[in-house]
């Protein structure tokens, strides 16, 4: 037996993965998307950042692959870069260059429009999934408003689509809070970190000797003491993306001269030096993001049956950390598993259980961002309090010398879990470092240390 019909609002990554997650247990899955979707890897209005490179975290890649087997090979066939995120990418932090060594956190570098096109084509061929163009304008509910019965749609026929489950994957611009209020329910609480992120991106071709042979990319994120950062990473078709970014800022670099000036003021000159030698494929494109916002759907004491929010409609993240797609993929996988366990003759509570299954991921990712962003001087918080500053900077300092500790720290962000830092080997290395009294040596922003060799630290 199967559930009858699921409607998904939005054909972005969260919506497409939701369709893949629900298709095995629903007779029909309909995605409603306001944009006219391109046939291939082309720009669409609803994704202005389509030319931006995206590097999925390891946990996100695993979830993509489980929902759409073979998608990694599709990205490789589309020309995506494939690199070890801890050995091949040099990272400069407030304490210096993070040690590089082999890991199991390999990742694809690929522009959003290429990645999304590959996913969309995989979802289009699922027999019981359809995509219709239109704009969802609200929710329909039973007479007592205890259960959703569908959605209303502008610009499509029919103008009302019946559904047993509605999944909102409409992103940062979601209207679901208002839709739920229109049905008479108190809106969910919202927590927000307003850190005013600005960034400009451009795609370039680098000359073969622009980077040392052991370096595929460079990360130099902003810090509270130095709020301008720079990023250079490989993407598809042999291209690289360069990003000039800042927090607690009012505007992003708007032209090439401003872009290069910003890069020169970043924490390391390495990206600026590469940029000056690069062939710009296009002009820098500026963006501004207010910060991170979490809508606490899972905490609602009273909610209609049949509604789930996913992706940026639940947690819209600071883009500096590159977590959004991976969070959506983990959520979609959790939704698949909840639906697989459900009885098709009684869906009572299913949507609530799905929403609750996201909690652990949302808690970890939001709290990580809060610890990082709350201590910028101009950041403001709504609904949450700033955590105390860290009592020790030992891990960050040790990570500039010990590649295994550096890899374990990187796994924390790749796996949405701090378990890697609790391993006895890592704890022993920390104790030895503290006892030694050693300090940071690799903190010259212009000199990137060589990587270490060895057997990859297991995830």
C-alpha cells in the first residue's frame, strides 16, 4: 500500500530531494515550482547564485547518494572537481595555517546550476514524480482546520491541488509562517543571528602555475578581528571560483577593482595574488544575506496534520559555511526513513514525526553558527543568547601543527557531529600538546606549509 499524494513547494535542491525521498511510499508526488525550469544547466530566476560553486559536505554527499544512487558519477561526468577537502585546500584561521593531511572528506566542487541540473534530471525520470509550474499561494485544510488537504496555486490548472502531505521547500522567501497563521495556528518561534554577510563571486581560469601543485584551493574566512575574507576553490569544467566575503558589512565589492582591493585586504594575500593572474570568465556578482534564521517548526504545540518544512524554509544559514544543501539532504533522508516506517492506513502524526526527526541536525548546525557568529561586534541576536567565548584555543592552535587533529576538526563540520574529537588518539594528542608548552609556528599568511602524508584518518 502507498500514501496517495504529496505536494512539494519548490524545485530547488530541498524540493527535488524531498521528491526522491517520498516517491517510494506515495502513489504520486507533485513539485510546484514558480520558475520555468531550464532543460539543462542554465540560469533560472529563483537561483541568482546559480554560477556559484558549491562543495557539499561529506554527510551531504552521502545523503545525496543514498537518495539518488549514482548522482556522484553524474557530477563527475559533468566535469566536477574532486578533491580532498583537508589535504588539498589550505585554510588560514585566526591562529594560522591549518595543517593539511589525507582524509576521507573528499568533496565535489561544482557550480550550483550544474549540480541542480543533474539532480533535476534524475528526479524527472522517477515515474510517479511530476513538476508543474505555478506559485503556491496558500494551504487548504479540512473544515476543522486540523488537517491539510492541499494547496492553492496561482498560474496553474487546477488552481487547487489535493494532497495528503505538503512539504514546503520554498527557501528563504517561504510564506509558510503566514499560511499557518491564516489557518488559525500560533506561528512557530523564530531564532535569528543577524550578522550582515556580504560577498561577491566570480568564476575564473587560472594559469597552470597560479597555485602550488599541492594546493587545489584556499580558504581564508572572516574573523571577528578581521571581518574580510577570501576563498578560492576548484569547480567544474576546469574553472575556479573566487569569493570576496565579509561579515558585519554593508555592501559587497561591486566591480573588479573593488573585488581585487577586497581580496588584498583579506587575512592572507594568496587569493589576491592568484586573482590578479586569473582570466575572469565574468564580472563579480555581489550578494547580501541578513544572517541565519531558524523557524522552530518542530516546537509547535499545535499544528495541522500533513505539513512539513524543509531546507531554508526551516533553517536559512550563513552561506560562508557552505552547509545549506547538506542540511537539506540530511533532512530529506530522515523524511524518507520516517515515511518508510509509517502505516499507510493511519498517517496521524507523521508530519510531526518528520519535522521532529530534523531536530538533532538543526540543533548542531545552528549552535555551531551561533558560536562562530555571535562574537562579531555588530552581530545582533533574536530569540537566543550569545554563548560564552571558548575557554581555550588549544584545539585551533594544535591543528596548525598536527594534521590528524586538523582532520578530526574538519570532520566535525563534515559530519554534523563532534564525535571525531572524542577519539582517544585525538584526546592524547591534545594532552601531549598542552604538556609540551609549544606554540603556533605556521602563522605567516603568505607562506602555506606543505601537506603531511600518511594513511587517511577514518571518518
